[in-house]
C-alpha cells in the first residue's frame, strides 16, 4: 500500500516487547521475529539492572500484583532483566530480520550499551519524565528522542522538553524536525477507554509544536487506530507470544495475530488520510458521469417553445446540460425541434 502524494511520513510503529520475554533471551529473539513478520518498524525492549532502578522492598503496582501476585517489585524485575550478551544477540537478530532495534534505558550504563550496539533513537519511559539527570544524559547523545508522558501534567512535559533542548544546546546539537517526539500515554495496564483522552494529543501538539504520538495500554487495537486518524506520528503497543503467560504485561498485550492486524489497519488509515485537498479521485470520475444528471426532454418540444419544468427534467447520466444550469435552461427557448427523451445540449437553447 502506497501513501498518497504529499502525505505525511508513514506512522512509525513500535512493537513493544518490553519484558514479555520473561527473562529468556530465546523468547526475546522470537518476539523480534513476530514484530518483523507483523510489519512493525521497530521492536522495543527494556534495558535495566534491578539494583539501579528500584529498592529491594519497593511495592508492586496494582496491575503487577494482579498479574504476578504479592512480593517486591525488585524481585519481579530482577527476574526480567537481560544481560549484555542477550542484548547483543537481540540487536543482531533485529538486523537479520530487517527491523529497527530499540530498548528503553533506565540508567547511564544502559544508554551506553544500547548506543554501542546500534540503537538509532532513544525512547524515554513515562516514569522518567521528571528524571532530570537521565533526560540530560539522553539528550547529550545526539540521537532522536521519543518521550512518553504517562502520569504527567502539561507543565511537566513542557519542563522535560526544555531540559532536553537545553542539554542538546550545551553539546551543540541542532534539533531537526522529528528529532523529538512526545507520546501521549495513560499509564494504567490495561487503560480503560474513558481514561485515554486522545484529545490531549491535540493539546501537546499545539502547546509544544512537536510531533505527537501515542503509547497505547488499552485492550485491543481500536484506540491505536483512532490515534493514527487523529494525527499520531508514532504508535507504541505491547505484544506477546502468549497473552495468558505469567508476567506483569502479558494480559494487556496484543497477540501476534492482533499485532499484525493492528499494523495493517494503521497502514490503511494513514493511506486514507490523504493530502486534505477536497477533489474527486481519479477512480470516481467514471462513476460521476453515470450518477450525475443532465437535462432531457420529458415530452416533444417544438422549435421556439419555452423550456419549462413541464417539458424538461433531469436524469442520469451526465454529459448534457447539468442541473446546476437549470436557471439558464428555464429562461431559454428551444432552438430546434427536440424529441421526447433527447438529451439537451448547449446548441438546443436560444
């Protein structure tokens, strides 16, 4: 499917594998294959060491308890971390499958590793929206940034964007169009439709004058597709091998089939958006001639007779005098004899 002339760049679809590999490098590699086969632009993981992210006794979020039971957040995410060797295998697999490798860093160590193994853009998680040191570190790397804004206020987002731009200026980085994208997000798993507030995308775009996308935590694919129709330039969506698997994010993720269906729908919607010019499509022209009307004699008309609604009516197809010229027709007389059923042409009027 091709985009129409002058259309916006294609929506960048991030298949969010996250921690749905359950700590298994082999599952991570399988997730890369699924994302690539579904047609995603990138597949994204999360790069962290539990010790650098959370205290030993930190509580789990409600959705994490629902999916994984009681216990500490530290124990849960420690079981989900991948080592450096696994990351290198994943990046290599992405290159093999022709899909962009991404992973969200949660520490300077993670940023260093991900850039070294070829990550082209940095995704900042919603929880790090107010993490000034991390944002500065990311901004100084000279890569495009995708910033999630779940749980944030407009002022917090504005402040984070300011921090990023200030840090970029300090290292002489000149921001280009698309180098900073803000993702609207509701950080609930799953998020209810009435908690989505897609109109906030409009607010972010208007207030920040930046491209805006959507990080989707709702069930199913409907909201992501709606976000594209509303102008999202990036869509991020969790997926999994098995939605029934044990783990914090599986239940709110898409199946491989759903991921593929979502991307197909996104491509259809972005193609349907067009260029905004109201004009007939080439494919409509033949139909237009068949379903628009033109003037026909509804009874025999003698030369010199006045043309009225009693002897002229408008029928399909077009090709003669159109009904938009009705006033001109009914102010004229017949220039010659006209048979019943004959299509009126310009030369028939005087």
